[in-house]
């Protein structure tokens, strides 16, 4: 391939710092994320793939079947894949290349996040043992999207990896997921900050008892909390507010930084989709939604595209079929019936093929001059080996290349 027709996905795999794969349910986001991560690591980058609920087969391909009863490895921990399994990969791994895999489980992320945000170990202990905080934990955990994004932000900041590949939840949740930083930042608005700032610094003597700390606007909330937790919980409530007075502005700052991370040029998005009108319509919708949130999409991956043999392009040829079937000993009415059925099947396949290819062209147009649309063939059998993931990555790359206009 000439330099003028450089493959844009090659460029992304070699230079991006965060690659996000989004799309509808079951289209192959998790598998494609792992596949592209394997390829980037093989080229010598330090890669972490963050997956959400990977299938057992994929865990098997990554060598990650844990000893736990559900066969899943520990969540939110980086598990080494490459160079550990380099001998399973034809071509090995370039020097320096490594791949770790992490299964995201946002439900345990809230504790880790608050731990990261609290400045001293004493405060950390106080908050984590605080009755009110523990009661609030499920509320924080109800925002798993943000927990996951925050963890990704933390990993991106750590400098441990050159590239993070992020698999996202199915489409209708993907936007909530990607907006989580912004949503949280706007929740922690001036009013909330002011409300918390009414609490005096630790050690100060409250005027008019603990309730006096919270002013008119918050005394009602204090009253509610007091009722919920009992009046003996008031010191816990006060401690919670004091700790969070410090944490909330940081939380907001980080939420904004997390949101900004998604819009940096070193962050790239791919929309993964299946062929077929409904899936492709959803992919276009997701593309528009992402763009309307200021997120640029590098390209589309149309996965599991039906491969129609070239001999059947155009709908099959009845005369040729008749001749071939004649050689097999079919004659008369029986021959005509089989020819008719096969011609009809070929016609339907041709219809699917042309309708898919028309849709791909529309996606290519939508992706624009700098974007791409890669059609990836449906593979036979499931993907359960590292070498198969590598093959899938190659198929995605080849699909991009075949659509690149030199
Ligand atoms: N090109 C392909 N050919 C054959 N099978 C494939 C291909 N791509 C993915 N698969 C298979 O499709 C199934 C679904 O893939 P995957 O779990 O990656 O989808 P997903 O988009 O992450 O799903 P979910 O939305 O449920 O998270 C898996 O069994 C995977 O092995
Ligand atoms: Mg998945």
C-alpha cells in the first residue's frame, strides 16, 4: 500500500492513547476490543484492554479463566496476557509490547474512588467507616458508569500503559456511560458545593448544636438524615459532611477531567455494528449522538458480514446450475425444482449482499474523508484462542484498507 493510502486504523493502533468501541448489544464490541488490543501489543505497545462482562470463550482466548466458581478472574485488576502467551501468537510480540486485561466491575469502584479522593489515610478511615457514607455507597454505586470512567481516567493518568482499549456497554447505555463525567460534574453544582461549605472545619464548635451547622437550607435534610439514622448518628452525619466538603470539589474537578479525556485527539472512537438495516440504522444514530456530544468517531466496524461466494454474485445462473446438477444425475421435473430452489436462494443472498454493500457505502460517506468503514466477515465457529483474536484484528484492518481510497 502506498504512503498516500496509509491505513487510518494502523495509525490509531500505533498512536492513540484511548480507543473506545461502542455499539449495540451483541455486535462484537468486546471481542473486537480484545482483538485490536492484541494487535497493538504485538506491535510493541503497552496495552490494557478493559472489558465489560466478557464471554467465557473470550476469557479462554486471553488465558484468563479464574479459579472462582463462576470461572471469572478478579475484577478491576490487571491480568497479564502478553508477552505471557506470546508463543500462542504467530509472529510473537515486538520488544516492549505487553497486554493486560481488566474486567470492569463498577460496583466495587465507589470505595476505591473515594479512597483515591481523600487526601489523608485518617480521613479515608473516617469516611470508609462512617455509617452515613456506607449508607450512601449504594447511591454512588448506582452510578457505575462514572465509577468505570473514573477508573479509566486514573489508569490513563498512571502512565503504566501506552494505550487503553475500552469496551463499552451496549449502545443505549453507552451514551449514559460516556456522559457520566459531565452528568456528575453538573450534579455537583454551585448549590451543592455551597450547601456542603456551610459545615465548619473539624474542631469548630457548632452554634446551636449540630443542626446549627447546616443553616436553614440544609437543616431539613439534616432532620431527614437524623430521622433515618437516629439522633445518635448526628456526629457521623457531621463527619461525613466535613469530609465531603473537601472531596466534592475534587470529585467535580475529576469528573470534568474525565469528560475532557473523551474529547482529546489521542482518544479515538469506533462504532461497531452488525450488518442489516436495523443494526446499521442504530450505528448511524449512535454516530450522530456521539458527534452531538462533541465526540469524533474515527470509523465503523461492520462485523459478521455474510460472505457470498463470487459465483453467486448477480443471483446465480440457472443455466449453469442446470448443467452442474445434470452432471450429478438429476433430471426432468426434479432437476427443475432443485434449480428453481437454488436460484431463489442465490437471489435472496444477492439481495442481502447488495443491500449490505449499499449500506456500507452510506456509512463510508458518513465517516467522511478521514473516517472509514470496515466490513469484517462472519467467521466460522466461535473465537476462543489468542491467534483467532489476532486474525479478527487483521480482518478489521484489512476491511479498513479495502475501503481506503488511495
Ligand atoms: N467476526 C465474527 N465472526 C464470528 N463470531 C464472532 C465475530 N465477532 C464476534 N463473534 C462472536 O459473537 C459473540 C458476541 O460477541 P461479543 O461478546 O464481543 O459482543 P458484544 O458486542 O460485546 O456483546 P454485548 O453487547 O452483549 O456485550 C461472541 O461469541 C463472539 O465470539
Ligand atoms: Mg460485550
